[in-house]
């Protein structure tokens, strides 16, 4: 197949895939991919980085094969080939942003659009918080399920819905996601999202301007009332009283109430009658996510930011950040910033530095930082040669041989560099390994790669990918 036929076919396949995936996932995982060839019944799909290979095999292979078969029923199988050149020559690939421009999202009604007259304000919901991008784990499953049920049937069985848990564990995310989802389904619904502090300010203002009666009336027209962080009502009796009446009126009108707090209802310093109202409904907690959930959240966030980060680095963050999700996200964001500003790919070491700067994890010690997990077999020079040979599609014979064409020379220098820098093999020994070359040749080769790394982010990325693959970082 000619390369333009490959291109067209891949574009057609992508058009079939795209509607089946979340946009961020589509852009993240299909960026810089291409059909490399089609021979007999085998379609060879090229991926730019080995880090995306597993994901394709696990999630997308079936989907892609099916789409390919629909277009050409002679295709029987699909194989992947990691080809770093795709990353450097994106013109060979379908430009996703050009061919799949972002559809303007329907603007969610904001506080003007829900036409709440003066006296009530709803904070604008953050569209970033959705039910879909909330990662469900063992410790938040119930809360998520209850929220989904509320989206299905507001004012139904789970009313009021009370979500509690410590800071940064996803309460606001869930509450706003419910609001967003209800508005998606019923754009005309009046959804008010407020915090107990905002509610308090409104009550105080209404009292001052003697408009309490109006405010009360308006609140009673609300379909869904979401009050975040209700613990701040403590010791504000007048507000509690107003809220109690609003609560009752809405509840009796089968309107949905959703409340969050940092502790369970019976530990809140609120009037008993209010607490017993909360206890009538559904109560669910969110607590600290376990390791698997932390890792899944990191993967989700990295993919939302379209940020490639090694699994081993994500695992490191997930292992060492145990408390709250906001902290996890903060570390990831720092890593993204470091990459965007300085083109520094995150490594376990750089993440450990970020963490100690943020004072997040005093337990990270030099030993864990410097080396991979000890149970891993350390890579040998043979492994390095194999990995380099595979990555650049150059045979090991060529790596050792005497050819000086760029396609061979650069990978040879790369293998030498990794051997020296990461395996600490001596220049002399490396010279012997690579076809009995002089040690000065090896020194020059290492110097070349080091220089290129400073100038050329592709080389840096290749070093990163290869050493990560070899478990050397
Ligand atoms: P809380 O309101 O409980 O203090 P937030 O809802 O503000 O916490 O969550 C803090 C950050 O962590 C947000 O950016 C949120 O998107 C993220 N987050 C928390 N839990 C999850 C989860 N299970 N899946 C995805 N993101 C989460
Ligand atoms: Mg919150």
C-alpha cells in the first residue's frame, strides 16, 4: 500500500474510533500514530512511544481491527510496531487536532441562564468535574453510586444525599459532577450549587436589606440544591434556621438536596433537627484512596492533561502520596509545569525532588530515589543493545559493526551512552563490546549524546524512554 493510501485508511479508521472514546483519551493515545504497512492480511500500526503500547493492546486493538475490517475485509490481524520516528515526523501521521477539531461544548447554563432572580446565586459549576472522570475505587464507590442514582432520578430515593470525608478526597468534584450531569440531561432545571459560607453571606445580606422573605421564596423554586462544606454552618444559628426551612420546603416538594461535610452528620455541631433530617436520607463517605485508585487517578489526570509520563513514575507518586487526591494532583501538575517550561521529562528522581520541595513526603530517602525497586533484575549491556536495536530498528550486528551511516551511528552512540551513564561500564569495556573499538571512540560517542540531549528534546525523550523501558530509572 502506498503511504498516502495508508494515511487515508488510517484517517478513516480514526473517524470510526473517535466517537467511541472520550476526547482526551483519543487525542492522548492516538497522537502520532499511523499505518506503516498492509501486507497480506496484516495491518501494521505504528506507535510513537513504547509507553502507549500496552494501552493499545489492552483497550484499542479490538476496536481498531474491527474498524479496519469494516473497510477492508481482507484484513485479518493487526500488529503494532513502536517507531520513534513517528514522534519526530508527525507529518507522516494524521494530525488529530486538525482532522478532529474540538466541538464547541454546549455552554452549561450559568447562574444567569438558570434565571434565578436577584437574591440567590449559584456558583458556576466547573465543567472539569464530571461523573465520568471521577475514578471509582473501593473507598468512594458508594458515594459515586449514590451520586449516579441522583443523576438518574433527582428527588428520588436518595434524598437528601449526604457525602462526607476529609479534604481533597473528591467531595466537591462529585457534587459539581452531579450538578453538571443533571443540567446536561435537563438544561432547564434550576440547579443551585453553593457553599455554607456563601449561603450564610446571602442570609446576612438579606437580613440587612430586609429581603429575607423574597430570598426564601426564590430558594423554594430550586430543583436541586447543592450545599458544599456544611460544617461551616456550626454556630451560625440564624443560617441554620433559614436553611432548615428551605430544606423542608424543598424536601417536601421532592426536590433534590445534596450536602457535603468533612464529618458525618452526628459529629456536626448543628441543631439536632437538622441532623436528623440529614440522617433520613442517604449517607456515604469518601475516604483515602488505596494504591490502585491513586494510580488510576494519576493516569486519568495525566491523560486529561495529555501528558505522557512513565508508569514507573506514576507508581512512585502513588506509592509515596497516600493521603489526599489534591496532593497527588499537585505533584503531577508540578511535573507538567517542569516539562512545559524546561522540557524536563519527569523521572523518579525529579518527582522526589518536587515532593521534598513541597514537603510532602519526608520519608522518601536517597535509596528509593536513586534506584529502581531492588527486586528487579538489573539490566545488562546485552539488554541495552537489544532495547536500542528494537527501538531504532537496527540489528545488533549493525550496532557492533563498522557502518557509519547516521541510522546506525546514532543508535550505537546511544547504546554506549546508556551503558556508560546508567550501567557504569568502563569506556574500555564498552569499546571491546562494540566491535573492539578504541575507548576514545566511546568517549566521543557519549559526549555526542550528552551534547545532543541538551539541544534536542527528541534525544532526551529517547534516552528517557529507553532507560525507563530497561528499568534503569
Ligand atoms: P474535597 O472537596 O473533598 O476537598 P475535591 O473534590 O476538591 O476534594 O478534590 C480535590 C481534587 O482531587 C480535585 O481536582 C478532584 O478532581 C480530584 N479528585 C478527588 N477524587 C478523585 C477521584 N476519585 N477521581 C478523580 N479525581 C479526583
Ligand atoms: Mg471541597
